[in-house]
């Protein structure tokens, strides 16, 4: 026991001596929100990404996200079906489900046929396009989601698990989720041969796992599974998380239900409207550790194991605990 304590002490001292302070290496402006994203690097050429952002709410990973008969999230679903699918009108390659979707986010097969500027769409036009998207999806749903989709449109599943026959997986046996679509996340729990209905156990439950969505606009090599620190300077709450999902968008910040809940210091939300109130307008400080996915990885993910991994990683860089990590964020998120 004495030898272990001495070894741990020497390891801590060596980290403090040889751990290097992170300093500015590069930065750029995320144009959709005019926000600065900074790359920091130490003398060991280890990098971290930091920025300040508001936090939208991401519900993917729980089957409660989407329901085929509550497309507008009025009663059963936590999220709109237009966040689960992309619906394109083939005549002009327009994404009617997300009318103001940036052209850079379009699949390659549509880019050469684009004949419009999404930034010039009025709010009235936007509402009409979304109304059309719901109409197209309802027609496809009522037909049983056939392989031959609605004429003149292409519907692409984004956040729903699809069976081998191309149809969405809808829960039938699970009483809690019966009738819901199986919502998926980009990162998984590493469960091989998942036998749960719709492979639900292999998805990251947003009620249990603190995670963020990786926006395509974030550079510097971040990827799903990487470690993340989020800090609310107003509430003084720090949360340890991972990148659990990815996707395009105009907002740098989007957190899981648990992440936003802990940042706000809120109780577990009850019902659709309560979940929506977890969006955070304050400037949250975010630190992403690129290429950290394989650092002492332990799956299935848990809130506790994620925290332990991050604290160990920062200790190896010479940061002894939360106070020093928080100071690093505050000093570098401008």
C-alpha cells in the first residue's frame, strides 16, 4: 500500500513537472454564428479545441424522440420528424424539410442540380415548405413506408434505425416505447450482437449519457467518441461528456438531455415541453479533446467512467483537478 501511494505521488509530480501549458495554436470564425473556435496546443503537441456557445437540445438515442403519428411533437414525441428525416424535392433538389439548409450540407448527388439560394427564403415560404414536407411524409407513412417513395421526392432517414428491408424500426414489444421509431446516435455503446429490440441498448440514451453533437463546422480533427468538457460560468457547473452524435447545422452547441440538465442544474424533465426548456441561451464554455476516443475507453458508456477518463487525461497534461480545468476554459474561451 505504501509503495502504491509513493508511486501515485511520483506520477502526479512528474505530470506537474512535465505537463505543458496549453497555448494558442490557431483559430477561425464559425460564420453562421460569428463565433470564434480556438485550437490550443502544448509543447508535447497535444491539442484541444475550445469555444463558447449556446446549447440547443438533442434527444436522439431515446425512442421517445420520434413517433410516426406525432410528427410535430404535439403529444407523444419529444422531437419533430423533420429532425429525423431529410425530404428532397427532385424537381429542384430543394430540401423541403429544412428549407434554409446550407448548400454545403447537401448530399453530393443533389449539388449539381441546385437552382436556388436557401438564404433568400422568407419565413412564409419556409412554413409552406415544411408543411409540404409533413404532407409528403404522411403519405409515405400511410402507404407503409414502401421502397418506392412518393413520386417526385426522395426521403432520407437521418436519425432513425432502418431494417434490412429499408423500413424504419418501430417498437412493438417494449411497452414503454411501443409505436415509437428507434432513434439512433452516431456513436454507440460497443455492444456486439445487441439483442434488444431495434438495437436500442447500443444507442446512447440522452437521459443517461452526457454528450454533444459534433457540428460539421468544427475543424481540427474532432470525431465521434472524443472526450468533452462543458462549463456553465453562470451556474458554475462543469460536466464531463463525449461527442455522441454528429451532423450539419448552424449552431455550434447541441447537448444531450442529461448534459443540458446538469449544466442548468435542473431536475429530470417530465414531458415534451419540459425537455424543450433545457435549451441554454447562456454562453457555455466547451473543450473538445481531439483523438481521445481511445483513451482508456470503457463501454458501455457511463457518466462516471467518462468523468474519470477526462480527469485522468488532464492530470497527464499537468492539470490537477476541476479548478485548473475550469481556469483553462475561462482563460481561452473568448
